[in-house]
C-alpha cells in the first residue's frame, strides 16, 4: 500500500488517535527514507504527534546520513523538462527535483521553490508551500526584500486558487495588515478562529465573538493568554456539557478508558482551556462531580451493558450532579437559535408543529 494513502486512511479512521495506531505509525516513520518523509510531511494528513515524529526524523537525517540518490541528469535538466512541458517526463522530473532538493545549494532550492509555487500541479504547489512554510527562516531569513518576494508570490496564488494551504501560509507569514485586509476571505476557507489567533497576537485587536462558537472563543482566549473571568469559563464548560448530554453520543473508547465526560472532545478541550486560563478550581469541581456520578453508577458495570447504554444513562443522570440547566430548556434554546439562523424552517415548524421531545 502507498505510504501517503496509508496515513490518510489512518487520519480518517476512528482509531486515529489511539496509542496502538500511533505506535504502528511511529514504527513505519522510523523506516522511511528522507525523500518519503518529505512527501509524507507535505501530502499526508498527520496529527500533531505524527507530524512531530516526522520533523524529528528530518532534523536528525542530514545529507551525510541519507542513502545516495541516483540522478540521470542535473536538477537544471529536470527543471527544463517541466518548463518545456515534455510529455512523459514531467511527473518524473517533479519527483527527481523533490528528491534532490535537500542536497543542492540554497540558490537552487529557491529557484525550484519559486517554480513549483507557480506550477499547474496542485501537488507541486502544496509541496512548495509546505516546504517554504516550515523552513521559513532558511528561505526568508536573509532580509525583508526576500521575505516580501515570497509573500507576494503566495498572495498571487491566493488570487488564483483560494486554497487552504495558501490561506494557512498567509495567516502564518504575511504581515498583520495583510491578514486583516483578507480577514473575511481567509475565514471562509480556514475558519475565523485561525485568523483571530493570528490577529489576536496584537493586544488591541478585539475578537469578533459573533463569528466564534463558545468553545472556539474560549480556545482563542486561552491560546492568546487573555484573561477570562471565572463566571464566563464556568458558563462555557456548562454549555459544552449540555451539548454532550444533548447529543447523547458515546465517544470512541479503549478498554483501558474509564467512563467520564472528559472523554468527549469538546468537554476535554474546554477543560484544557480552563487550565490555561488559570481556573484549576473549575476543573477540580468538574472532576469531583464526574467522579461522584461514576461512583453512583458503578453498579451498572456489573450488568454487562454496552458502553453506549452506559453513556446514555450517564447523560440522563448528569444534570443532578452538575450545576446545569434543564436539558429540555437547553434543547429549546438551541432550537430557537437554529430557527433564527435559518428562518425558512420556522414556517415548517409552525405548519407541522415540530418540537423538542
């Protein structure tokens, strides 16, 4: 199986974050050569842990450690094959240039990156963008003029393609004024939260809370290390708990996991934010209530019920243990918010009498 396809399949699976999956992927990464590692870095969907492993391998593996690569001709000849659109040679030439890239001089690397950024192939553009983004100091750290040239090239790409990788590059490396000018366009492609995290580095920038969910806002405030009062944090955690209870969807579990609302991704992220925002007391309050709930439901584990059934019982019992509004009231509030956002559905509700059970 193709390595890139394998890692993309892993990323789409429910076991993507499991320890067993990470262990297998770590072993695979350990056995890959440098050229494949660069391909993996630019084309595969990697979570933060696997990306860190690939980066660590690439840092350790210099040209002197790499296996010798056989070239039939110079990098200039391969580049010429692409420029002249020689049929049957273009794909091979792109592959050879990527393989040769770590082993050639800096000026040649810049020329290849510049050419690939303007290539008609999306894979080639993505590879060039990823390389430039994660080795920014190497290629743009020699003066403002060079930095401006790279950014200008990427902005031209943005005008043509409006692709996700281009948006991420602009948010990361363009100046603040440029990101602010393209705020709405970038947010359509990658979401406002990423834009807010970049612009929020300026303490005078006010986050637009109307464009963020409660959890997105809490995460942005935590990442930017902006203070949030205890009451707002408590309300945000309560909202995430209510969303989890309302959805009544048991998260993927491993045999070693103990039941807890902290297994839910949203609740887990909210708890992380509370720690970053210096409200450990709220986390301890949650842990106390959660532990008391699990203790009181421990008799169910001897009945051999499924995790999904146990989670359902947890959700029904939770409002008695946590300081939460009634679940029916919460669902009605969310339903009303939905109707305000999509007024066309209000007529259907009024006509057919849909409601919340």
